[in-house]
């Protein structure tokens, strides 16, 4: 993380796609919250789960479907959604996509 401090960097370039996989890279990990980059190959996803904190998902590239409490939300590059704490959610790559996940723990 030290090499990322105090300089302009394109987030989309900090994580690469890997065929048939989900790749993640933690950018910030503090007591108050985390910022994590993800790259999902097409067709990859995360099954339904919950988190005890609100989380913001911002798509850097591609297209994803995020289901929150049974309601599908389609996201494309440049769009975001807030996933409320304790609400079940799942993610699926409609097309390969990269996202920033910001979770606030307070």
C-alpha cells in the first residue's frame, strides 16, 4: 500500500482479470472500514450472504447484477449501489467487471 500513497493512480489498473476467477486486492484495511478492488471474470459471482455493515459498490468496468434482498440491480461502468447492512446480497458477472467495494464499519 505504501507505493500507492500520495500519487494519482487509476484504480481500474490495480487489479487484473483472471480467466474463470475472482481476483481481489485490498487497498485500505482500517478499523473503521476497508476499500477492496475486485475483478470478476464473466459468469463468476458470489453467492447470497450478508454483512454487518453498509457497503458501497462502484463499477469501474464491465457489467454486474447485484441482488439485494431479492431485488436485482444491474450496474454498468460508472454506476454504484449501496448494499445495506444485514440485507442478503449476491453478485454475478453479466460481463467481466471490476469494482471497488468500500465497507464502513461504524
